């Protein structure tokens, strides 16, 4: 476990999955991050690669090659190598293995760098194409923020205020894939999403096509807790179905899960990213804590 810190925040990260474990206010002791209680969800902030969400029938097609890739990819539950650390910055690396190649037939190296500045934590993603052909992939963040006002006797645990040009949202369908239907925003027309059990009855709210630029977690009184920002073209907001879980995941995705019944090539999946041989791709997200 590595820790980076300053006078404002202390952040702990595990080499297992290069996953953020804790973000704590140094002065008040407030914990901003979800604690991974397995009664609800044991994750905290997994990294999703080479695909985000689910493939239809877990099947990926690369030309004439067909493989099976598990939900959210292959790097969440494996050890990453610590390559650099300072008081306020840490970098991990993961190099694709022979086992990875059997399900995702490309050569690649991943790096994630966490940078702490004042009350802002930045996650920088880097994908390096070490192969001889074009690299096709998706990459996603899955940060989980604790809900300080969540209680069993309280219907609403807070709100998420979305920033951007909102036009529609999508829902999850069969096999955890996306329904090919754009839904009207309704009560979310002003970008305010109530964190209620009923609002997340279909598992997640999906905003694609670059609609969302940032999302701020608000307490019940609408005071800010944390603001997540990213250039990702897709954002997914998730809480466990049927549970008044004390966290919410505002997930910036450079990609999207398959549409229901999709049987095409991996290259035609929604929002697939590309890197030429010998080049790299960068993305990421940041969180400002209030």
C-alpha cells in the first residue's frame, strides 16, 4: 500500500489493481472514499481495460479471432508494478502478459499516475501500444464516493449535479449491456440526479455522446462533497440495485458496453479508442474534495 499526502489530504493506493483505497481529510479525518464493504460492493476504484462494462455473451471478435473477456476487463484484480513515487505523486505500470494476449490479442503497457495537489486528486491514464498493429481498446475509471448523509430511514442520500449539454440518457438491459434507446431526461432535465433506490432501479444511468463534462456529489442540503471532472465521452452513474448503499460511483468511461445482442467486431463497439504502433494514448479524471 502506497500513500501520497499533503497538508490537506491523505490518499492510499494499492498495487493490486492500482486501486485507490482511501481519501481522507488530514484536518477533520473525514473519509471521502467508499470503504469496500462487501455487503454492498467490495470494489473501491477499479480500473477498466481493455473493455468497460459487459460484452454480449462476454464474447469479443477481433477479425477471425473470437475470445471471452470478463466484465470490465483484465487488470482490476492483478498486481501492478510501482515505478515511481514522491510525497504527492505515484505511478504504477502493468504490462500485458501471455495470458492477457489469449483473450485480448494485442501487445500493450498501461500506466496510471495519481497526482495530489491541494484538495484535488488526478488520475492520469496512459496506454502504450507496444505491438506492430493498431491497438483497439476501451479504458474506464470507477471511483466510488462515500455518501455522508446515507441512512436507512432516509429515502434520499443526496444528489449528483451534472455539468454539460444534457439531451438524453440510457439504461442497462439484458446481460448488463446497453439498451439501444435514448430516454428523455424527465426530472433530471436540469442535471440534478437524486440518489434514491428507485432512481437506480435499473442499476445505472448512462450518459453517452460527450454530454457530461463534470459531476458534483451533493449532500441532502445540496452542499458540495466532491466534484469529478473528465474528458471521457461516456459517464455512468451506479449504485447497487435495491440497496440504499452508502456510496455512488460517477464513472468516466472512454468506451461503452455492448448494445444488447451485439455480434459485431470489437473495432465497432461504442467509443473504441485507438493507438498506432509505438504511440500512446492518454486520458483520466480528477476529483476535487470540499
